[in-house]
């Protein structure tokens, strides 16, 4: 209701793999279904990680490869 699809000027940021605000009623499906409501939306994946170690990223990527719901990601270190 914020913006009609035919005249949209809207930016959305989210992570479909996290649901840290579920206790407040947040629903990860909102980010997954956004492209259906706004089919011309451009998806920009932020896959560079600035905080985790290579071992943690390997684990995260292995888990992410098993996920069938959501957007596929391959996290990499921002520094090498």
C-alpha cells in the first residue's frame, strides 16, 4: 500500500535467511514475495562478508546450498 506498482520508487533491504524479528511478527516471506508484487524490481545480492572467518563462511555456504526456499547466495570474504 506504500507505493503502487505502476509508479514505484521504493527500496527494500532484507535477508531471506534471517528471521531475527519473528518475535515481533516479521515474516521472511515478505522479502521472498516482493518480486511478485514488483516484477521490475532489481535484486542486488550482498555476498561479501566483512566479519566471518573462512571456516564460518564455508559452513554458511554449505548450509545455504541445502536451502531450497529463498535466494541462492555464495558468501565470500571482503578481504583476502
